[in-house]
C-alpha cells in the first residue's frame, strides 16, 4: 500500500489519536505533516494577528516533541508553511500518497481548508474526532438540538460514560524516509530564537509537547494533590499551583480532554472525590460545550450579534482599544492584567473575565477586537472557548441573562485587597 499522510493540526500527539491509530493499522507507512498557516502572521480584520510569539514558541516546542515521537515509531514529521490546503495538496501529489488522515476542528478556516483538500485530491480521507471529550455519536442529542444553555448541556452529558483514551500505536510496519530539505521546522525555531526577548522573570514556565503536558497533568493530580483543593484556589490571580495550567497543552492537542478526564477518574478512585475534583471535570465540560457550539454555529462565532443575533450596542474606539491592549487604561487593576498578558502570554481565568467586562461595559468597544487580541496574545488560545466566552460576556452568546458586567473595584477588593498583584505587574 502507498504511504499515507497524517495531517496534524490541533492534535499534536500519537496516543489517543484515533486517526493516527487507524492509519498505522491500515497503512505500511505514515508520515506526519503540519502546515504553519501564513494567515496567522498578518493582522486580520480586528487588527491582531492569529498567533503571537508566546504561543508560537509553545507550538514549535510541541512540534519538536511530536517529531521525536514520530521518529521513535518509524515515521517523521514534515513541517511546511503557507496556505495549508495548497501545501498539503502539493505534498500529497509529490509523495503520491494513497490516503490522508486528519482530526476535525470547529474553526471555520480549518473546515474550509479540509473542504479544499478533499476537493483537490481523489484519495481516501480519514476524518476523526479527537479534539473533544465525546465523539459526535456519543452525544445524547443530535448536534442540531444542542442546548442553548450550558447548564442544560451539562445535565445531559455529565453522566455519559467516557470512552477510554487510546494507547499509542506500536511502530509502523515500514520505516518512512523523507526529504528533510522541505521541512521548515528548524528554520522557524531559529527565527524565533533570534527574535525572542528574554523571558519576563514572573513568566510561567510552559514547555510545549506531550511529555511536558503529561508531566503537568501528573503533577497537578498525583504529584501535588492540588486538584483536591482546586475549587477553593481557582480564582487566584498569579502563580503556578492554584490551577491546573493544562490549557496550552489541550489547545494544541498535546494531550487530549479524554486523557485529562480519565486521569481525574483515576485520582478519584485512588484518593478522593470531592467538589474540587469534580470542578476540574466541570471545566472540561465547559470546554466541550464551546467546541460543539463552534461546530454547530460556524462563522456566527465571529459575528458581532453572536449566536443569539442580538445587537450588543458596541462600537470601535481605536484609542480606547489600544489603551486596553497595552495596559494604559484608567483602571490599574485592569492594567496589571493586560501587562501580565503582554509580557507573559498568560492571564488567570478571573483576570480574563474582568478585563473583557471592562472593554465591553466600561469602554464600549466591540467585543470582537478583544477576542482577536486574546487570540494573538494568549499562549493557550482555543478558538471555541475564546470566542464563546467573549460572546457570553458580551451578552450575544449562550447566557440568556444578557451582558455580564463586573464591578471592577469589588473584584479588586475581593481578589487583590492589598494590591499585591497590581504592584507586581505595574512596578
């Protein structure tokens, strides 16, 4: 049988990757391919780029890790850059492959890329669901009947049995040899290394790749038992141990949601089950809900009026938006969060809600500009969760109660009463 291609996108792992497993089982040789989209590196309609330096560094580290995984099992990774569909079609024709495997993703660009590839190549395309906790067939309703409110979704799915995470397949039957001259991974690593500024002394130490993601999962559960007090600590603003910090690895699929859920179940069986262990699973369900919302509503996730088709009465004020982006607003609590994001690529969940509320409710700025800035800056950007949460706060998403307006001063008094966080990031 001809060599097959597995097109990696947001599933940068071999374990619990059904598409990869299927190709390994049915094909003599499989080569991995990742295409860095050129659209990520130019400002979009909301003035921000699709990826910033922090997430790009994490991605490149993850690709280096994935390449090592692939080489260990007799395959390899080709990294290209450009238009994803065009580059993949060109490579598939050059290698004369007989099959392509790919994981599904709810992003509209990602869906369009796949449609173009399928239209250009007359070969079998194996599509798999590997970014969500449940497969579509496992949902207790048709996608067209997806509940409009998260609590309704949660009640329907939280008792659903979870499929076990797939183990990593054995070595390929035949080792794959590729022309490394076409791979641009080392080039991009060198470019980023030359351009990167020294890490901020308060930046969190995120390292890309499956090995690092599994290590963090083990640390938060079995190593430190911090999961047992997670519900009490999750609203803290700074530091490593108060939350799981798994989101960057989930966003690029270095680890799967199913692996995390399985680890939670194992911890509960071995140690204890309490409100905190449930709360981590609860947040996986929020992530799950946003993914299926994005699959269901497509490009409406990016519309001003949102999935509710409701006018948020917002506009765009360039000076206000720029001040918000760079932490130069009239509110130092907001400024501290925004400068933390600018310098590290990370912000707590509590911080994200506070600064989003400020942009929407105090500055009156179109929520999509804030969502796009987060897309550029966040190391753990996830399309569905990011745009879904911004819609939620703007009152055009899944919350029937309308906009979520935070009392910023009350938030500061509750979560930073002695201004320690403000001083840390504004001094």
